[in-house]
C-alpha cells in the first residue's frame, strides 16, 4: 500500500486500482472541531481537482477535492454519523471515499510523506 498527499491536504492510500481518500491531520487541525460532512454518491464520476465532499467545522466550511480522476465505489457512512472522527483519527478511521482510478499516471504529481511534511513545515 502506498500513501500519497496533495497540496490541498488530502491523503490517498493506493491499493491496486483503488484509492482511499481522506484529509490530513494538518487539515483537520486547521479546520477545528468538525460538525458536518457531506460525502459524494457511490457511482459518481469525479475529475481530478473536482470538489467531491464538504466538511464543516465550527470555524469554516471546506471542500475536499478528488486528487485523481475516478469513480466513487464506496463512502464512509461512519463519518456522516460521527463527523468528530475526522478530528480524532484523520489518517485512518476518518477516510471519506474510495475511488477506482481512471488514470494511474495522475498519481505522479502527488507527494510522498517526506515531501508533504516539507510542504506543511
């Protein structure tokens, strides 16, 4: 499994042709206490950089973007029931959705963990 990051603070875990997508700990810290999440519909086709989900916190609302092009194959309904998971476990239990990758070459422009840490430093 490979983990990659975007400059918009999303993470992707890649397994085969499926990417599991969430927001980073840095992003949830900037947002503050998350109170609402809207996820994309299963079956929706997303283009790279398209707004895919919405996160609302006590501070602000923010979009979560599709880091790559693909079809939504699963969403994390636990987040809708308990948005605070994003604050307590952003890199694991609080994944947002899974995409079937349309073009693996889009992964080439993303950062590994070391590059992401330098980006947020």
